[in-house]
C-alpha cells in the first residue's frame, strides 16, 4: 500500500521527480561507477567518447575499456578532471566511512515523513555534506542495502530511494538474520569438509559421524545424490552445486565422487553402481525379527512325509568361499548296473510360507547378489546360513530328485520327494577334481557321479548335434544360455574399504571335471523337474531356448573353446519361458528344463519349490500359470539388475587388478575375432577377461599373442593394451 501511495505522491509533482533525477551529461574527467560484468562493479574516469553513445573509461585497475551508457550505475557529483590513479585511494577512503547503522537512523527519520531521497540528500542527512566522497558513500550504502530502502525511480545512473514500511523491514531483517545463520552454518560445513580432506586416511571422520546432525546429513546426502546422478529435486542439485563451488570443484558427478572419497565418506573403491541401482544391502528390523522367530520355531510341515536318506554318501561341491549351500549329490549303482543319481536341494519352503513377510521380501530382491566385495543374500543371512543351507555332518531337510539313467545317458525313471540327508563332504571344485583324478576305491560314489556326468554330456550333445557346455552359476540369469568361454573369472576382495585392498583372482576352467560334473547334475535335475511338471500338469517356470538352424561344420575351422563359443553365441536365439508346459531347450539339448537347484539364492527356483512341494502334499499349487508369469516379469527384472551389478563390479576389480600389475608384465591373449582392420577382440587367458588391441599383420583368429597393459583406470572403465611383438 505504501508503494502505491508513494508513487502517487511522486507523480502528482512530476517536476520534483524530474528535478531530482535530472540526467547528467558525460564528459571527460568525470568519476563514475559502472558494471563491468554480472559480478563486478568498478570505478572509472571518463576519457573520451567512443562512437555515438559509448565512452572510453580508465578503471581503478588502470584498464581502459569502452562502456555503454546502460552500464553506468552512478556518476559521482562534484568531480572534475579526476585522474584514474587516484581511484584506489578514493575507494579506500569511502570504505573507511561506510557505516550501515547510519541507514537505520535515516530510515526512522524518513519513515515519519514518508520522504524519498537521492544519494546526495542522504549524504547531507548522515554525513552533514554532499561532497563527492560523502555522496559516493551514501550511494554505496543505498545500493547495497536490502532492508531499509527501496528504489522508487531510476533514470540512467540516478535513482530515487524510499523508506520501506516497518512490517517490511522486520520481515527482511528476519530473513537476513536467517540467511546469515545459514551462511555461517554452511561455511562451518565447508571448513569441516576441508579439515576432513586434509586428514590422513586413518584419521578421517567415520561415515556415521556425517549423519548425526540433520543439516550436515542433508548436505552430505545431497552431495551423494549428485555423485550418482540421483538428485530427487532442485534443492539437492543446488546444495551439491554450492558445496562443490565452495570447495573449488567443478559441478560434475565425478568431482562429487572424488570429494566424498577425499573426506572419507566414500571408500576409495566405492561401488557407485551399488548405490545407483538402489540394491538392498540390509534388512528392516521387522524382517530380521520374523527370521529370528522362524529359527526359534523350527517346525517342519513336511516332517511325516520325509524319506530318510541319511544312509547315502552326500557330496556338496561349490566354490571355496560359498556361504549358501543349496545342493548336494549322491549316487548308487543298481543291481542291473544302471546308475541312480540323487540331487539333494535345500528346502527353504519348509521354513518360509508363500505370502509371508519374508517371502515377499525375497520376491522384491529376486536373487542373492554376489560381488567380489560382498554377498547380499535374498534371505536374511542368519536364516539362510543356519536354517536353510546344507551343512556337513548335520541332519538337513531337502527336496531330493532321484534319476535312474539308461546306458545312453537319458532318463529312465525319476522320483521327487521330501527327504532328510546328512552331507558327508563339503568339497571345493579343486578338491573334488583332485579326488576324481585319484580315482580312490573308497570314493566309488564320486566316480559314479563322474561317469553319469560323462553319459549326460554325451547324450545332450547328441540331442543338439554341436559340442557345447553350459554352466549354471549362481547368477545365471541368461535363461538357457550357453557359456561363451571355457574359462571364468572369480575375484574376492577381502578388505574393500581399505585404500589398497587385497585382490585374489581365480580363473576357473569350465571344463574342469568337478565343474562339469556339478553342471551336468544340475541340468539333469532341471530336466527331471520339467518332466515331473509335465506329467502332473503343474504350472512351473519352464525355461527354453529355440535351437538355431546352423551347420556345426561351419565352425570346425575355429579352435574349440572360447574362440568357437564366441562365434557360435552370435547366432543363438533369445531365451523363452512358459508357465503351463515344458518347452524345448535346444541349446541344452533337453525337451524341458526348470531351474530348481538354488532356492536360497534365486526366487524363481523358490517358486518352483512352492509348486512342487504343494503337489507332494496333495494340495493345489499356490500359484496359477498367470500368477507365475506376472511374478516372473518382476523377479527377472531384479535378477537382470543384479547381473548387471555383478558384471560391472567384476570388471572394475579386474581393471584394478591389471592396474596394479608391473608395467613390464606380459599376458597371454587369444584372438577371438577381428573388430576392424587389425583391431582384435582378445581373451586374456590368465585373467579370463575380454579386451581389444591392435595386433600385427599375419595374426589370425585363434592365434595367441602377448600383450602388456599401457593404461588401466577402473573408475573410468578404461583399459589400453599393447601387443608385444616377438623378437622386438
């Protein structure tokens, strides 16, 4: 209301306004203030006209430039023939005279009369004179003030100011105080960052310490969101940008990552994909509480139906660092000479019922996530390890699939039952392969398993007509895919939060006897369960992959193993799923296939268990084919995310491993194909990793070359290899 009245008063005597805002003509020697750019305002002395409107001026730094009339913000009155060398002293004298409290006294006096003023009039009021220095000081006070006065009218470099109302001033003072407090808190936060950044690694603040105070936590979380491109709103972006600017950093995600590493909030080898993909790494209290209750209750709904198989010798074979043991194997020879195989699978459904809080959480996760640095289980760790996993020498509930093989390796008969087993051996692949090699009389059952695996592999090859292999790993989410290389890399990082963690790299040969044995038995189980589902009209997650119409001989010129597999995989058709009946899995050479052997690790396997277990009890299956299909679309999405995370994490640590190798170290590399000209796709044999490099003329697909690492930057996903030319 005040502004409107003031404007009316001014316009009713326009002559007064005109007099006060009379335009002063520019001339040589005048001292003026001008806007150099969006952030700098300088004093300068007018030198001469530059064209029709512009003027050449010499500023306080002695720099001559041409300025437009609209750049001029104030012309100091009463100055003639001023020298630019005197500007610095003039500015210093003005700064010494600035006292913002004088504005408040002037505001109180002018508020009573509601009187507008110019800078010169204010100078007369507060300094007792309107000379050049006093007028310029008054101009500075008014132009910098954002509380007591507001601009009522401007004409070029001349402005008329009016006092704000009491209500306005009180509100602006409140805002100003709040801003000062916020600015002080922000500056303290920046100093905290600088202090943490300067500390040695062992002395940096713990990550939890940044989350104690709400305002600090908000700023740190904004910076983290910016680092992983996950800002939820403009406030988070603005906050992160302010922090980076205050720290002298570019406003980029990588700068935010480096800052968080430098203050110790992120470890040096932080897994950004783990944060970006929002992977569940811990469990809410209600889930943990429900898991504890299940362990304490320990009731078995299938107890009366379980068959005692504790008389069987049971082999559990897995990688040496496996935490969750889902499956184990037994074998006996029947009187007619045929081999009877037992595939024993852990039975988590005896603890976790469909629709329960833990089952729903498992569905949301979809799979256990296996990384070089950690494992994030589909079930709470204690429940998975103590209640579900198979344990050596302990009575364990299981679902056992028995299969009798014909002499050609095909299934003659099968059974599926609830069982109790007592695992005899917990073997690594290495130790199991050694036992197979020793061919010990006392381990005749293991020999029979090896014999059965050989029969099965030969039978499957005959079904497909092409020599291939399949590895059913814990994260095998490419449904029915063939293994594209005969070697596979595993990495374990024992202390990932250390700046220089220990990296243990293992390269596994998929043709290893024990790995081949386990792979074949898992595939055999999948075929038996698919047959069981078909025989009983049971909805299950049946997996298939159409067989491509290819001529096997077309690849005979390529060496067996990674080179041939890499070529064949290009023509493989996409995997399929059906939930009503089995579909042919052409790549595996099976009439039907259901993944069944990892119910602790894979939710789709768990669903298959629910369906089979209900049938064994004589109940209707808990899920229809349509429900299975809907659940599978969600679960498979989570599984693909987990696979993507696994691949990116594995790649990061392989690159970090290569980065640490001596510069002169040579690696054997197999040429898989040529990408362009002499740029070849290579398989680093000792590392089990594919990369590319230029290779010399004369090299062919399947040849082995030697390479050295020129550059390896895991954070930027960069690897540069150079061929070592023999004899050079």
